[in-house]
């Protein structure tokens, strides 16, 4: 098991500052936010070189490219895969394609994306149709670049739970589409993340880790400050012999991401998991 920290908590820092801070907190890798102010693609060769050089100097890797947020032109969820306006949907499609190309340039293996988006007045059936149509446009690029696109179910979006994810992904026949398993998200929708790790093991290519309060409200907390049973999580990861990255995602802590990163690493070490 390898631990990373997402730069989406470092939105007040440059990408170079973010990498150096995450390294100083003891992480082996970073998840790169494909949004402003870090790497909203397409990015210049100069930025690609800067990222690669900074990582190489610190002997770090990229755990995943996070293509979820689009604050550069919208917000956390918009434009989504299921906007009513086709031009807005195309922006999400183009962004995801650019993320896949950037991943190839950086040597990253995965790109995570939102699970459709907020329904905002459209039916679930229509949302699923639009989401599939968008993924169909992106998959040829994933296959060409050999970068896997990972869907990340989230509360109150089109795909919230494991059942919906499995029904959706069953429509595709490709090894370049999978699951970004967010522990807190599944906990929020009253599923047991430890059980799901085992049942969904064939789809998991990357993991997000954060804590959630006992109310199960979707608000990311520093691990150890909420109610998730992390011992069961790590036990399940051991059972499936998970060798990939586990990325800590604490984007609400942008006022002091360094402290959040350090507190989390201390918590992870208490399990002898790091």
C-alpha cells in the first residue's frame, strides 16, 4: 500500500510548492489536480517539465490525475457529463480527453472523473444516456494513451452507490474504464467501504481516503476525526492484496493543508500502514 496526498487541498499554493509540502509530510506520491492553479490542461511543456523535475528530485510519483473539478471554467461539478446544453457537455468531454493526454505526458496511469454530475432537473434515465454517450467519446483516447479512466461515485450525483456503478460499467467492454474508490463517499450513502473493497476489487485502480462524521454528511474530515473504521479498511485492502495508491483527499482544508497532511500521516502510521 502506497500513500499519496491530493494537491486539491493546496489551491492556495503553486504546484511546485504543493509537491514539496506533501513530500515533507512524508508521502510517497501526489495526486495532481487538473484544475487551476495547478494543471488545467492543456498545459505547457514548461509546466510538464517542472512537475516531472520536482517529483524526480524528491523521488516521488503521481498516484492519479484528478479530473473531477473544473473551477477554471465552472466549479466542482460543472460543466458535467450530463448538462442539458450539449456545448457544456462537450467541455467536460474535451477536458477529460486533455487530462488523459496529460497523464500520458506525465507517466500517470489513471485519471479520475465525476460520476455523471448533478441531475439538475433531468431524469436519471436521461442522465445515464448522456453519461454513456460522453464516456463513449472519451474511451478511444483512454485506450490509445493506455491511461485508465476512473469513475468516482459521489453522494447526490448521478452515480452514488456501488449498485449504480456496477450497472453502468457493465455496458462497456474495455480494460481502460474502472473505479476510483472513495471510502468516504460510499460511507455517506450507507454502504460498508470495507465490504465493498472486497466485492469491487476487480474494478478498483485507485483509492481516495478521508473521514466522515457519524451523521454521514458528505464533508471530508482528517482521518481519525470522524466515524469510519479504518482498521476494517486496511484489513480489507490486505485481503485483496491491494498494491496501488491510496490518496488522502482533504480539499476542504485549503487554509492549512500542510497541517492536515501531517496529521493524517501520523494517523496512518499508527496503523503501521505506511
